């Protein structure tokens, strides 16, 4: 059971889809889809408990399973070892939980909006869930690619069949754009496999696509910089479109505007994270040097995206398009954090992925509620709705605040850590060498935060406050909706709000579980440093970041828990090579050696 | 050679031949024409041949049975794939045509399959030529018989004249190869291993190159590669859909197998200038086929151009050949053989759909005519989508793995090899092409799913389940081979041993052999040499 729980979670929606195919027409369809997605959520939560028991802090990946898929017979023919490999670390686990959490809400939100071809609709949503869950636990590059690509198919149909007026164009643009990028990723995957095999360093000389093994080879320096450079570029082609990074983001606002509400929720909530997850799981660990080399370039694109998309969002009339552009802007922060190559930055980025999924997904849900009543999303046509729909107003303001990073809500934690990580990126610390980014990147990015607050609050003001402005014959209550939110609508918004508050107030468990995973699987720090970092977390709240000087090379710098130091008055003025440098072992005992 | 080996080793071929004749004769009787007897017999014949070839595979590295034939592992694989797709073809052609020539029609289909099987076993250039003509000639008849429409004879004539010219070019090229090598035998068995006999000798490059070029040109017609592709859209459009499904597979597999055999017989010691020509043909086929397909309104023309593009993908694998090493992911031969098998099924699936639905008593052809299909026939629409996503190379279908094998073999050529760079470039051209291709396959999918949800606007299913059953089988095969690709690859694996077990230094002419070697090719060798 242990090793199969992930497989069960991933393919459980498939079982639901089959049941839906067999189900007779009627209202039972949507209830079955909703119920089944709750089953998947329950299974995912069970998987979390197995995950926590399996010792995620000590291992790279847990709950692993392996079934051979493409093999190459005996060694005389040359071994091929491509398999169905799954397993998770904290990053994958929490993203799986996010997916399993958002899908039932998206299905619940579709109850009144979707009234034609219901069966196909819910089957496709469940298919989509299979693809997303699969990506987050795939440990074989081919399997990863299979799930990554597969997500396109259901979403293509979801947009193309149940979308808005320009649905076909949007669906095609979404599909072709993403595919054009990911065929290059495919080339990168194949070339990586070939190069690793031809270097002769793989286990048993086999041609393998195991992510774990390729990561190991990447760290051992098997891939020369030139090779890494090309593969990084190929990976980036696919992932950057998905994220989306400026300037390949143009499909996203269109796809969002045309997609049905549930499609937008899943797209913003989870699908965009496949891109950042790809960077985080593949590009950075397997191609470490190229990642450092590309980091300034990626960061500049991310910052352009942050500011450009924020300005573009400000100009939008369509509320949904505004939120879509805000996604582009927010994902820019995520990329910035990832490429800071610091634990703080990367864990901030992962937090950001989760938080963005929650707040933006919820914003799309709220907008869906408005649209169902007023059949428009234009800021010019609706206004002053707070008096008509107080509950809706509450949730819209709440999620807006969460999205712009109000301290105390979830958005703040990720944002802060990303900016912190970026700022300290070029500082040597316990994590080792200097990273590629620095303060200079923080300044324009922080501007993006201000702009974010501006356009989001502006949107809130236009929609909620001021004189009442409703199109004729609205609100439309023909489908059993009430003027304000129904219990069902409150039911799917409230859980997200609760999670937002929890993550904002107490992010510690999440961050603590992410830290070892990031240190070990993403940044590939040596074990003694990971031990030191974990030690610091346990023993002291204050982390001192020491700077490298000429006398002390970055690799020599150790960080000690604040408690292990004897604070003196001249502490801050003492040169780094004169202050107490403690190895993790001595720091543990609270005794610092003089050096 | 004892007499029974003639029969037992070639049992699948005999079954097809006798079955074909039986269908032909029964077709002359009135009672058989009007019932489902003939298609049923054809199906049973193909099934019997398949069962026999699976149960009694050719054993060992190479076994010889008859003059001019050499049964190898390649024979096993081609038998399996051709007869497997042949089963689907028999299903799809179940109700085609509804006319008095049904017996002739189905017999021609069986003879064409027989030609494919013989191509895989041919060991003599002349036999190879005849085998390929045995594939082609029945297809001319099939197109003409397929429907009562003025376009069918036009297609027949076009295909026939161009086909005849291609055959002449091929024969002329083969004569050059004979001139260079001094023998028409392609392989001899020596010490239990295959040795090629057409390898280029010093100073003969020029003549051999002309021969190779002519052979390649003639076979490019069979596989519908640029610049010998012009007939494809017109012929595909003119023929009835079930025949078009056959045209996309049977001549293609025969052409590629012939190319494999000839290149193998030259030890893959192909001149670089020739490699560049294949490179150009591959790149042009992919690009031209895909771009043209984007502009079409008729689903059959779309698939015709897509067939050209797919030949381009397969030429990449052919270009790599066995040079990148053995085993899946590296061996181009294996990638080609895998791809041709799945291509036959996924391409046929789409034509099966076209064959099984009609509007105003005419089979659907235009893309717009797909509308409403998903509402009317969800299973058929789903199967169609599976086949189209497979053509696109998308998970979860075997098309993705086919592309994986092809492109990874292109990347796997050793870096020191002069053609490493060009092949990587070609693979990237191919990958970008598969993104272009997605656009027009998606149009078909979108037409079936997105244009209308009104079952009344949907096309009407034709009588009979054969084609629809074929369609579903194709789709199931695509998903099944994605989950378990090794079930097909395992059969293709020994094939590369046959084609690459040779030593590159093999001499070109029939050297004196030790009498201990069990060879039947040897007497043939001298025979054919003396008879000239």
C-alpha cells in the first residue's frame, strides 16, 4: 500500500471518469463527479499521512514505486531503463494536495454554470486532474513529459466546448503555443538521455530517464556547460510558455477569458505551476551550472513580466482578463524566487505557487459567481455590487488582499521569502556559494508589488463600491441563484479562505517540511550542510548570515545558531574571520570554538 | 531442399495466396456476392495467416526456404505487423464495395498483403522487384473498384501511370546495383551469420550512387515522399476511404522494408552525398506535407499530406539505420519498424471513421462534415480522437512513443560521426513539424467535438459494424501500445540483429564459401550469376 498510494491517488480520478461514462443522464452526474473528487482528496490526505511517516526529512523521495515500461532486453543490445517511476518529496506532496483540494471546488462551482454536455465536462475535468497529479509525482522524465503534455488535451476541450465567444481560437492558441514549446522540451529530454548514456556514467551503462539518477549525474558534472546550456534552453522553451514568462505569455489572458470558470480555476491554480515545477524539479537540479548562468536572463524576463503584466492588468476592462494578467505578474515573482538559488527564495517560490493557486483560483471563482448573475465581466457595466452582494464583496476583498500579499494572509509569506531570497542571493551563507541574483533585482520586483496592490484594489473599487451599476434584467436568478451568494457558493469559497488564513498565520509546518526537500533535491546541498540547516531550525530562531571575505572563502563560512554565540559589544564590527565559526557538531552542543 | 520446407516455411504466404484465389472464385457465384461470406472468408484467411506466423515463427538468425527468398527475423516482424494491420483492413473493408466485384476486390487486398510478406523475405533484387509490384498492381485495381464515382477511374489512371513509371525507375536502379555487385543476391548466410553482397567496392561509387538514387527515387513513390508525392492527395481523394486506409499502409511498409533490405545489403556504407539527399527528402517531406495539410478542407487530402509528412519522420529513422547502435531508443531500424506498424493502425482508424459515416448517402469527406459526431456517436468520436492524437504524437497514445524512438535514434548517432549534427538538426525540424501538424489534426478533432452538439446535424452511420469495429480496434491498439510498447518492440528487436550483424568489411562479390555452411543462397547465387 505504501508504495502504491501515489498511484492510487493519481489514477483515482480515472476510475471516477469511467463511472461517469456508465452513469445515466441527470443530476447524478455532477454529484458523482463532486463526490469522486472528494474521494481523491481523501486519498491524497491519506497519502500525506503515509508521506509524513515515511521520513521525508531524511530521504530524497518517498512513497516510491517503479514498474519497467520501455526496456532494452539484454546488455548486448544496450540497456534501456525507462519506467513508470513515482515518488514525492515535500514540494510534490503539497502540490498534489493543492490539486486534490482545488478540483472538487472547481467541480462544485460548475453545478449551475454548466448545463450542456455535463457528462463530458466532468469526465474531462477528472482527466485533467489525472494529468496534474501525475506531473507532481513523476520521477521519470518520460513519464513527466507524458503527464505534462496530457494536461493539454482535456483543457483544450474544456476551453473549446464550454468557453466564451472566442473559444475555438483560444483553445487552438493555447494548444499550439504550449505544444510548440514542449516539443523542444521533448528534444531536450531525448538529448539529455542520450548524453547521459553516452557519457557511460549511468548505472549499468543503461539509457535512463530517471530524474533521480540524472540529477545525480548533473551534480557530478557529467554534463559539460555547453550541453547544459542547450538542454536548459530546450527545457525552458516548454516551461516558460507554461509559466508563462514574458514574452510568451500571450496565450494566457485569452485562454483565461474564454475558459469556463472551473477551467480558469484549474489553469491558474495548478496548470501554470507545472511550468515553475518543471524549472524547479528538472532545470535547476539537473543542469545546475546552466541554471546559474541563465538565472540573470530568466530573472530579467521575470521582472519585465512582473511590471509589464501589472501595467497591462491595470488597463483591462474585463475583470477576468485583469486577474489573468495578475497571474503573469505573480508567476514572475515565483520565477525570481526559484532562480535565487537560496533556500529562502526557493521555498518562497514554492509557497508562492501554493498561495497563488489558492488566491487566484478563488478570485476566478468569485468572478464566476458575478458572471453567472450579470453575464458580463466588464468593469464599465457593473459597479457598486457590495450593496447587492455583501457576501460576494467580502470574499472578493478577502482574496484580493490575500493576492496582493497583506501580512497575516498567505500571499505575504511567499512574497516576502522570494524577495528575501533574491536579495541575499549573492551572499555566501551556510548554503554555500554565492547565488546569481541580488539586491538589484529586488527593487523593480518590489515595484511590481505596489502596482499589484494598485490594480487589484482599483478593480475592487470599481466592481464593489461607488454607485450601483447593473445591466438590464440582472441579476439573473433563473438557475436557482439568489441575489447574493448561495450556500453552495459560500461553501466552495469558505474553505479556501480558511486555508489562506491558516497559511498566513502559521506557515511554519509547511516551510519546515519544504526546507529539507529543497536543500536536498533542488539545490543539492551536501548532507552536512543540510544537517546544519535543520539543526539551526531546531535550536535557534535567529539565523545569522555571515559574509565571505578575502580571508574566508565562501565554502569555509559556517553559520552558527545565535544561541551558540556569546554576544559581545564588538560583535557586529568584528571581521568575519575573527568571530566564532562553529561546525554543526559543536554548534549542536552550544559551544563555539575559537578559531 | 526438401519439398515440404517450401510449404511449411512459407505457410502464411500460401494461406494468403490460396485464400485470395478462393475468394476470387467464390466471388463469381451469385450467392456469395450477396452475403457476408466473402469478407468473412478474407478475415479468416488473414487471421489464419497471422496465427500461423505467430505460432511458427522463423527460427534462428536466417533460414532459407526457396530460391530468391531468405526468411529472417525481419520476415517474422513484417508478417506480424502486416497481417495484424491486415486484420483491421479486412474489418474496415467489410462492406466495400457494394457491387458485383466484391470477390475481386477482397482478393486483390489479400494479394497486396502477400506482396508485403514477400518483400520482407526477398533475397534477390528481381524477387524484390516482383514483390513490390505484387503490392502495387492490386492497389491499382482496388482504387478502380472501390466506388462508382468518376473520380475513382481518374485516380486509378493517375496512380497506375505514375506507379508504372516508378517501377521502371526502380528496375533501372536495381540493374545498376547488379552491375556494380555482379550478383542479384542481397545476402548470403555464412557461418550462421548474414553477410551482405552489395557493399560498394572501391572505384564503383559513381555507378552505385546512380543505382541507389534511382532505387530510392522509385521507392519514394511507394512511400509518398517529396518529390514523388504529387499523386497522393488526388489518389487519396478519389479512392473510397477503406482503400485509402490501405494505401497509407501497404505500399509504405513495402517501400520502407525494401529500402531497409537494400541499405542493409550495402552494409549501410552509404556515400555521404546520398545521405544528404535522403536528409533533404526527409526534411522536405515533413515540411511540405505538414504545411500543405494545413490548407486543406477535405479530410482525405489532409490525411494524404499527413501521410507524406509521416514518411518524412520515418525517413529520419531510416537515415540513422543501425548506425547509432542496437536497442530501442538508439536503433533507427527498430524505430522505423515500430513506427510503420503503429502508423498503419492510427491512419487506418481515421479512414475507418470516414468509411462508416455518410451524409446524403455519400461518405463524409470534408472536415466540416464531422460536426455533431461527438453527440451522435461518442465512442466513435473518442476513438477518432485517440487515432488523431496518436498521429499527432501525443500521450497517452503509441504515437508519442513512435516519435520518441525516431527522434532519440536521431540524437543517438555517435558525436564523432559526420552525420551527427545534420541528424540532430533534422530531428529538431521534425519536432517543430509535429507542432505544426497538431494544428490540422486538432481541426479534425475540433470539428467532431466543438462545431455542433446537435445529433440531428451529425453524419448518419452506414449499415454494418465492420468499419466502426475496425476504428475502435485501431484506437484500442494505440492506447494499448502506449501502455505496453514492449509487446511490439520485443518482436522488432531481433530484427536489428539481422540487419546489423554484418561486418562492414564484407566483400562485394560471392566469394568462395566453405561447404559446411548451410546455405541455400549459395547455389542460387551461382545460378543467378550463370543465367545471365
